[in-house]
C-alpha cells in the first residue's frame, strides 16, 4: 500500500484541481443570472485585464523581465481593430482580430529585438521609451489615428446568430470563451519545455547558457508571445468600449498591469488573474468616491511588497495546501 500512496496522492491532487476548476467555471457561467448588469460588465472587464496581466506575467514571472511599455501591445491590438473597422470598413471579426494579433506580433518582434539588447534597469527604461514613442505617434497622427480624440465607432462582432453581442450577458459569455482559451494556451506555454526553460533563465541565465541554451532567443520569443496575448486583450477591450484613444498606450496602463501582476503574485500562474480582479474592483469602488484612487492602489502595493512580496495568491493557496494535507493524512 505504501508504494501506491504517491499515485493516490497524484490522483487526489488532480481531482482537487478539477473540482476547483468545475466550481470556478460554474460560478463564471452562472454569474450573469445572479448579478446586476453593472457587476456583469465589471467582471467582463476583469476577464479582459486578466488576459493582459497573464501576458505580462510571461515576461515578469517566468522570465524575470519587467517591462514598462507593455501597454504598447495592448494599444497596438486595439488600434488595429479600430482602424480596420473605422478607417477600412471591415466588419469580419476573424479578419480584424487576426490583423490585431499580427500587428501586436510585429510590434513584439521590433520592440523585443531592440529591448533585449539590454538588461536590468536599462531594459525597463528602453521598454518605457518605446512605449512612449508609440503613444506620441498615436497622439500626433490626427489624420490616421485620430490624435488625442482617438477612434470611435467600433461595433461588436456579429456572427449572424439569433442573439446580439450588444447585450451585456451575451458579450460576457463571448469574452469568457476567449478568456478560457487564452488561459489554456498560456498555461500550456508555461508547462511546456519552453516555459521550463524560461524559468531556468530567470533563475540563472549564465548556467542555462553553459548548458547550451540560446537564452536570448528564448527571451525574444517569450517577448513576442506576451505581445500577442496583450494585443488580444487590447482588441477585446476596444470591442467592449467601442473606441480607443492614446491613453490606452500610455505608461499609466503599463503601470496598472504591473500592479495587477505584483498584487496577485508574479511567480504564480493564477496570481495575475487574482491581481486583475482585486485591482480593478478597488479601482471602481474607490474612484466612485474620490479621484485619487491611484494613491489607494499605491498604498496597497506598498503594503503587499512589505508584508507579502510574493503577492496575495500564495496567502490563499498555502492554507488550502495545509488543509488538504491534514484531510488526506487522516
């Protein structure tokens, strides 16, 4: 029996994971039926920002690269959608989304090639400079990108189905499906040999180079993957809002997504999802009372860094693991 104990424990862990996923999926699927329209709209935004935070976590959590220009890819995907629909007159969802992902990937290829020539604080500063350069382009190019007013008139996809995505519940389920697919893809990336290599680079890049890994190439492709998923999130946000402006590329958005990752936990896969929910809920609650909601988020970040450097998620997971061990050891 002792030889079978590890196998039984593996099965139990797998079943517990499946159980948590089923419970979580049930809550998400039934949420519009038990919540108000405002709360459904809020959760839709959280799902979109969770994809955005997960994309940054590929760089920060798994590769150890902190970027202050990640909003460039979020805005790049969003502007691609807006230009296709407003300037080009295209309404096909798959064509517009494919273009947005392609634009984000190209930005990732160019920005990554430039930024990864540096490291440490220099990497942070060059990503900030590249992001601000794209922001200045969007702000100044009135004839094509709308300048400070941005682009308006983006309509939600129409698949010819009996129900319209203009209704918040239907749009919520549309975002939920894409969110689930994106989470699955990012999870597979992190658990693949590629993802394991990224963790090795984060822990000791020189040793990985000594083992024969081309670490720059791994970081480069990770940068591109992160850009594509950020572009996906930006495209979905434009579909939700119906417009985009240069503020979506600014450093404030990059700082907010960093806050989401750090709040939830950068080295935990589910941390950015938790962080996106916490930050966005606090932002909406505090902003309804005062315009200084940013100061509140800053105080929260300071407290997290001081008392829980690994983020909030480990504070929840650790007690669950201990409880599981006590139940199984009985």
